[in-house]
């Protein structure tokens, strides 16, 4: 991967619909050269997939929360399998330090958050503690910042 690939990744991350000729002008390649580079980035796994970024507030999910969960490590598989099926869960990470799981969720309101936590986290006997942090404002949110 070289500086041209990095520039292409940055442009795709900002807008995957950027025309190939425009990308080519930015990096000094023809549209077919850009296409070849992008195909190679896909083949090598640097680009996993393309997706739409949905505005959660316009979709009806105005509350973003981060939930830290402490649980019996032997039961984490059951908890994570249950959470993987929930549309509210945006990110699910197994972590080190004070908690076993870090979950990013988007929900309609605080009432919905309470119901989610009660019905899909605290319902497991192996859960020792739950800590919820509400996001007041999202200032920056990217997957990778090339």
C-alpha cells in the first residue's frame, strides 16, 4: 500500500460514490487505473464492503449509549450471541480492564434504553454489573481515518 492507495481509501471513506475520473484527477491516475487499485484493495481485504451510513436520529434512534458489562466469562458467549441479534446494537467489543463487554447501542429514548438493558443484558444471571454512559453529542464517528 502506498500514498495513492491511502488517498483512494480516504476518498472512498468520505464518499464511496466519488466518480473514478474525479479520484483519478486527485491521485494522478486514469479511471481504469483507479478501478484496478480499488479492486486490488478489495481483493487484499483492506476494503471489506460498502454500505450506506444512515442518520440514526432520522431513523428514530435519538439516543446513543455505551454499556459496559461485567459478567462471568464462561457465559459471555451466550450474552454476545443474544446481543448480536439485536438491531439496537451498533458495536459489540470484548474488552480488557474493568469490564468484559463494551456495547454501543442506539435507541429511541431513555425508556427504550432501560427496557433494552433489562430485557437483553440484566436478564442473564451471569451479569455482575452494568454501567451505562449516554452520549450527549457525537462529534466524530468514523471506522478508519486513513
